[in-house]
């Protein structure tokens, strides 16, 4: 390897990091638009929020299904990485759990359009669902355990059952704009709390 090769290698790394950041910005923008407008939202709206042209989106994601899958995987990773960070930075384990559940609800609202986008590929959807469980159930369990150990919530709630319950509460949002799943999810979380001694 000569000096010019070494220089080229150094120049390529920042470019790759920039490309990765740009792609993450695009996925964050798409997720935000999907939460407010659904997965059928116009691509131009996503492009405008991300500050890019529509051609940039199509270059990364040739079909809407490609974009939805990428957003789905990106949100799984965001939720998975948020759990430990929230435990470190939140005022209490229960506050961390509450903030994580809020992210999880955003993810679930986006996820509901996925089944329709992938209706011709059930094996692809099954693989994504398995990935979702593998990544997120342990994170939710860690948050629940921390809140139990801090004496903030009652023991005995399993991560899968809590996530499934939250998922069921989020289902009605698609068909009824008057329905706010966050209010009921908040009531569910309040029900986990131990009564405060006076």
C-alpha cells in the first residue's frame, strides 16, 4: 500500500460515516412521518422532513416496502439501544421504563402498516417479528427488573406480556382518530406501580 492508497482510505471513512448519518436522518424522518400520517404518507413529505430530494430516498429504498422494513429495523435498534441509556440517565428506573414505553408506542404505531406492506412475503414478516422479540424483550425485562429492585413496581410482570398488552392497546388507533392509546398505556403503567406509603 503506498501513501496515496493510505490517504484514500482515510478519506473514505468519513464519507461512509456521513452516508450512515444521512441514512439514519432519513429513517428518523420517515418514522416521524409514518407515526403522524401512516405508512402510505407521500415520499415527498419524508424527503422534506429529512431535507433531501425524493431521488435520494429512492436511491436508498427503491420501493415503499424497502423503506418501511428499514424504518422498522431502525426503530427496533433505537428502542433496544435506548433502554440501557434511559436507565443510566433517567431520574428512576420507573421513569426510564415510562420513557422507553413511549418510544415503544411510537414504534408500534409505525409497525401497524408493515403487515400490509409485506402481505406477499409472510416469511420476511416472520423473520422481522422474531428479530423484534429477540432485541426488545430482554431490554424491557431489564427495565422491569430495575424498577422492581428499586421497589417502584410490583414483581411478577413479564416483559413479553407487558409488550403484548401495550401492542393490543395500540391497535385501535389506526381506525379511530378519537382513540388515544397513550392514555391507556399510561393507566397500565400506573397499575404496575407499588402504592406509595404515607
